[in-house]
């Protein structure tokens, strides 16, 4: 069934982008720690500037990843809504749990950005 196949693909896409987002968040933490360490040790200004560029590039990937995740989530929800009239199957449960997981990621990210704004 082609539409069920699309549901599986869209579910897998959302899962992959969530993993990618977490990976970028961890990368930003690592690069920020490395940058802070270089500043503490009085690293060469050129090296420090290059490290700050790496950190900035890593930070730029997070909003892009969030936009792609949001678009994928919308597509998954649409596909699930179209197929829910059909018989129940395990793919529906997987899609629903993925939707819940992605929405939880969005709420966590939103709360973190609000906390950062308050500081």
C-alpha cells in the first residue's frame, strides 16, 4: 500500500531529523566548551577566531534543523490524518509516538530559548 509506505517514510524522516537536532545541540555544547577553554588559556587570537567561527556555524544549524523538523512533522500529521480512516496498523502507533516525541522536543527547545532570553 503506497500511502502506508509514505507514512513509514515520513515517520522515519522525523526520527532522523530529531537525532540530527540532538547531534547539533551536543556539538554546540562541545564547541562552546572548547572555545571557553581556549579563551581561558589565552590561545592565539587567530586560532580563537577560527574556533568561534566553528561554534557559530554549529549554532546556525540548529534553527535550520528545527525548521526542517517542523515541516516534516506537519507532513507526517497530514499523512496520518489522511490514513486514519483505514484499518488500524502498527505504523499508525509508531507515527503517533513520533509526533508526540517531536512535539516534546519543540516544547523543550522553546523552554530553553525562553530561559536563555531571561538571562
